């Protein structure tokens, strides 16, 4: 780790010093961005006379006069000022029927507006009583929950460094709290749009039922301007849609057919966002929003208390959104930290004033499971994870009669009805009513001797963890899955089989059901708050590249649509591979997903299944699969894949050239590389503005000790290979008299520039513990670990729920939940919420 001392930069007002943000790890160099658009001397630069201003913060100065201002402004905005959204004849075999240059540009416009909103929230000092002046205490949480060596390294530099790191965390906390509130607002808006009753099991057995089998054929909702929600809610909808299978399942389950089919209303959004990326809607739209949801138009104006029913008694508790705020003028007291105990904080817990029992975030997941199971038992509403076929991702009709009694996809529903009904009703009880069974030492010894005692199973079932969480549900399921007698009962099997086992795909469906509850207590198929935070990395990258203001913006959109169509061709040809996109392809891919009906039919007709899009992927697997994708693309289309000149992309490109081909000059990859380096793209486009590998879904894995022993060797070998290839590429470039890029990537977090020694940095790594629910940048991995599946439901038993828990994963059907025990090496498997990881499905482009 290299830490560089920072120099203060003048603030715009009064000559005081305002420090920008400094991430608490991997800092090598900084470029400070004051919270001001003024110059280094605190004065607004005068550029009307043609003088080049001295701008240190990287922002474009505001121009107030000059004859050429209007014309220049029009030229800059020309690409996205007059977009056309004429209706195109629906053709499920033509990608152009679902995605256009105008849609991509409108999408970029939305991303710019979201980033502008994020900056506004993060840099609003004092919002929710989170003041920059408390920055010197903002690292206190690390001393308890994080990396002590990192803190010591920071504090050895100077107090200014600590202050900057603290202020960066405060700004990130403001944004994290804003996103948590946005997700609740989206949830209330979602329920206000419900069109029909919730899906039932009977609906799933009826052919051509518009609530299920023909759900994707329904006509789309006709959006009107006065229906537009606030921008923060639109941001959450955007993220929800970018998890296609989760969005489809949630829409089917909640009866949202026309809403799903309508997709993103690009024309209305384009008109609502001006050229400065302000989001403006009519007064009627705001009135309609308040009437429908009960929320105020601005997120910041909503109440700072959340009403939440106590799980143990009828009381409704008022819970603060955060306990981290404090008045600016409070002196001589220690900062409260940024983890907090409010509903929107990272460690939510609240004691009910009526019954004195504690509610906490882990319990909220159990409450969600009990609520869904009750809906199944009372109203026959199928459990999440059992609605879409795990292989095709489609709503396939469930057979009736004898076949239906043993159908793998509905196994979780039958299990709850036939084996867990009474246990679920007793699951949530006040701790005083659920005494923990404690054994004496002598009893423990007897139990050890009597391992085959029939009463031991019942005793295990009656155990209750001291702090109830979703592991209790997993343990109940696990005890069922190791009992052939109970599995026979669930499947209505009357034959006398000595070893009647659960069907492989039934185990996968249990895994999918449980993935909806691990680290998620929302009504949706994934934690949208964490997903929005991850998606923010892609948003920032799109804004930084700024294709929107390029004079060749439309040509760029045309080119990336072509590359995206080729990307899908690779998926079709290699259905068992994980295909990793570059940023330009990812923009087209995202834009296509925002028209769900066409994306559904196009991917099904092209690849035979509904392609998912994961928002979590293992960083080492990401690199290996990107290497494979690069080679495959270049072999199939005789074109460079990643049009980027950073050290990582150069290394991957160089590694594709064989020694023999290089020696005799017969390598097509060498020819492509040389051609690219001579192109205008390579010469004029710096790495930070290039179509780099898309890494917004890269996360970090918390592994058990046993799992680390298995994966450490693979991780080390992958990094050694990358280092070796980098050294080879650098030497070859030196022989040609070329300068090879340094092995450093720069990333900006809340105004400070720092160095990451890797191609896929993720901001929440630098602010752990303080996010609503759970950290968006981590998953868990290893047998017995938090969020791991029930042992008998997973062939290899070693992949955490985040690795392939989503709707797109586990579709290789080879007997293990993920097929490869090596998945999830470092950061969550190549599956995440979409779950195509481990070589089996829709992981980051896998099919």
C-alpha cells in the first residue's frame, strides 16, 4: 500500500481550505476536487476573452457571456437534443427492432441525470445532519469492524489524510441513505401500479393463461408524462430492469403485465431531462405521485422516521432512518460513526417500546420468508424462485396430476405445505417463548454415542438460534432434504425406495428460493439498494467517457449496437461459457434490457433461453472469462474486442498472440493489434475514456478458512499469469520503441483520484459496514458459511447464495448447483443475482 500526503487546496469562499475525498486504501496519488466550480484562486475564471482558465477540479466552468457561447453549446449537445422515437414494427429476430441509436443516447442522458443527482446529494453538506466537519471521526467504525493495518497506515501520513478519508465516507453515507430511501419509495410506487391479483399455483398450470404462460405477450402500458415518478425512483426501476429474470419474476408474481411489457418510456424521459441534465416534470405528475404513494416528490423531504410493524406484537414502531446524524455545532463529543442502527443504516436494530423485543435486519429476512410462506399456504401464491424455469428462464407451464406432484420446480412449494407448515407458524416468537435447548456435558456425550438415535432428529428440529436469522430456515430445509422419508412424502411417492433422493433440479429451485432471502428483506428478487450501488460504478464510467457530448456520438452508438449483436452470437455459439462485455457492449446490452418484451423474445429466439444479466461476478473469473471472450471475438469477427489502451486490456490483447505467430508474422491477433494501435481510436482516446472491460458487477468474497485453502492457489496462479503476461507485453513494446502503460488504474471517489492496482475497483470496498442491509460489494462463500445453500440442495455444497443464486444461474444441470466447485474464487462467483456463474448460465453474459 502506498499512501501519499495531500496538499490542501483553497476553497472558493473566504480563503479557507476544503479538502476533497481520499479513499482509505491504495492511495498513490491524488487530484483534489473542491466542492466548488471556481478556479484555484477562488475566483470565477473569465473566459469570454478567449483566455484559457486555470481549472484544477476537472469541471467545466460556467460560461456567462461571449458571442460564440450559444453556438458552441448547441454543437456540444447536438447528438442528444433532437432524438426520434418512432414506433418500429416488432420483430423478435431483429435486434434493431428493440434497440436504436436514439434509445442508447436517451439512456446515456438518463445516466448523466442520475450521476448529477448523486453528486448533488453526496456534496450537500449537512444533509440528514451528516456534516463534513465530523470527518476526523468518520473512520472510527474501521477500528472495530475493518482493517486495523489500513487505519494505522492512514494515520501515519497526516491528519489531513484522515480528514479527507472521513469526509469521503460521509459523502458516500449520504448517498447510501438516499438510495435506501429511494428503494422504499420505489416499493410503494410498485404496489400502487398492481394490475391484477397475485399469481397463484393454479395460474401456472393453465395453458395460455395471461397471468403466466402468455404473460410476455401482453400489450404494454401507455406511459403518459403525468405518470413519471421522481428521478430517484426511476433510478431504482432502471436497476430492477437490468436484472431481467428477477424483474420478470417479480412482475409475474405481482401481476404487473403491462408495466413489464411497456419498458422504459424513453421519449418522455428524453423530454423531461434538459441539456444540463435536470429532471423536470409537470406539476400534475408531482400531484399524481403524492396521491399514489403518500411520499413527497423529493426524497430529501420525506419523513426521517420509518413506520415498521413489530414482528412480535401488533405495535407499529417509528424507527429513525439513521442514527448517524448529529448537529454541526455539537462540541467535544465523539462522533457516532457511520454504521448506525437506523432502518437505513448498516446495523439496523430497534427495541419495541410495547413488548420490549428487538427487531433487526436479519430478522426482517425471516419475516419476509414467513410472509411469503403464509401467502402460499393461504392464497396459493407460489414462492419466489419457483416461477421461472431455471434453465430457460421462461414461465413454463407446470403439469397437473401425478407429474405435477413430482415436478421439480414446485418442490419448494410442496415442501413448505407438507413438511414446514407448522414449523413456519412457530418460527417467529419472542425470545422468552423460544428457550434455547442447552445440553449438559453428560448429555452431549450421550448424544455423541447415540448418533443413530431416532429422537435426535426431533431434538435438532426444535432448536432455535439465539438470534433468529434465515439460517434457521436453511437448517430446517437441510434436515428435510437428508430424510428420504420426508422427500417421498413431498413428492407423493408411495414406492419403497431405500434411498429416495431429491431431484437435482428440485435442489436448484430450493437454492433459487432461498437466494431471495439471503441478505434481502425487500419484496423483490434481489436487494435493489445494493444493486443500485453496484450499478453506480457503470453510471460513473459512462459519464466519464462522455460519449453523449462526442461529435461522433451517433456513429459510436451504431458501432456498439453491432458489437452487441456479435456478443449475443458468441453466447449462442458457446452456451456453456461466461461471456464478459466491454463498456460499449454493456451500454447496448443495458439499453436492450430496458425494453423487456423485445429483449425477452430476441434472446429466446437467438439463444433458446432468456439471457440474464448478473450484477455480481468473481473478479478472478471475470479476468479469465474476459481473456476467453477477447480471443473468441477476435477469431470470429476478425476485429479488436476491447478498444482500450490501459495496461490490462493491452496485456490481455497481447496474450492472445502465440510465440510462433509472432515470430513468423502470421498471427491474425498480432495483425489486429498492430492495426488498432495505428488507428485514431488508440492514438486520441485515453484509457480512462475507452471501452474498457465492464467491471461494475465485480464484488469481494468473504470465504471460510476451508474455502480459502481451496481457492487461494487458483487466485494466486491467475494473478501470476496476468503479471507475467504484462511483463512480456511491456518488453515487446519496449523493443518496438513504444511506451507500454504503467500497471496502475486511477479511480475517482467523491472527487479524489487514487490508484488501484487492478482493473476492477469498486467504491463500497472502501466504506464497509455502513450500507442499508448488507454491503453491496461482498458475498459469502464456503460450506456452512452465511448465505450458503442447504447441503443436500447443492451438488458441491460450496457456493454462496450470491454466487449463483439468481434466476439465470445453475442451468447446466450436471448434478451440482453450479457445476464447478472452483467458482466464486474471490468475489462471488460468476453468477451473482443472475447466477450464470461457474460456467453454467447467464453470468455476465453467459447464456
